[in-house]
């Protein structure tokens, strides 16, 4: 009886260890599309392609000729109108990185970031030395605002699904509300569900 109990315990432990969560580190650039939903690869590819297109258009050189400086851009509202949760903050961060690293535009901090910096300047007015204090009223004003939205269309039958994403971005001149660039990127994914569901 005792041998039978020991064998049962060993088998049970083997089964439980097989069900344990396993974690494996992978390269952040490696594509792993598990669900077919919007993921980090989609965010990075869309932002890089759209910003590259935006910066190749004539509005940049036209502005530099007219103003004699690089255009200053700020990101306005980017809305997620899709069927799923998409972390807009990571998408905005990808856009900001692509724009700043291009070296073709200056980038203005968001309203939330600016408020924190303004609070720091107020504190410096009271507490920092004259030599190191940063004066109020010296901020770089944005010349253009980038706005946009993400939409989806989901088509499914049985265990198959097509997920269509459309990202639309618009760059608007703050001086006169002119739309100087319209960008659009589409992603279509075919997802075939396994018959086995866990």
C-alpha cells in the first residue's frame, strides 16, 4: 500500500510540474503574435512607417524655408476607436521616438509633462540660485499638432477571423489650422483558431 501511495505521489508531482508556468526571455524585436490582436510590433512598425512618410513630405522643407528653423511638433489626442484595448501611451511613445530620432523636427512636451516642468520652475524661482534658476516664459511653442485615431473591422466565421486595423494621423498647423499631412496605415491579419481551447 505504501508503494502505491509513493507512486501516486510521484505521478501527481510530475503532472503538477508539467502545469507550472514557464517564462522565457525573448528579444524585444522578435515578433510573437499570439492572439492576432494589436501588439508591440504593430505599434512600432506603424509609427516608424507613418513618421518616415510624414517627414519626407514637402511641409517640412516648406516650413524650414519660410521660418528658417525646424518645425516644432506636439502630439495631441490619439483616440482608440477599435474593438479592443490598445495602449495609446506606448503608441504615442513610439511616434515621439521616431520623430525625435529623425532629427528633422523639434518635439514639444505634452501638456501633462509641461505642467510638471512648470511646477519645477516655480519651485526654482523660490529655491534655486540665480545662476541655476530657469526663467518662466521661455518655452518653445509648437508649430504643428499631430492628431489621429485607430479603427478596426473584425470579420469572423467559425474559428477563422480577419482583423483589419486602420491608423489615420493628421498633422495640423497651429498658426492657421491647415492640414499639412494626412497619413494612413492599414494592417490586416488572418487568425485561425485551434480546435483545442484551454
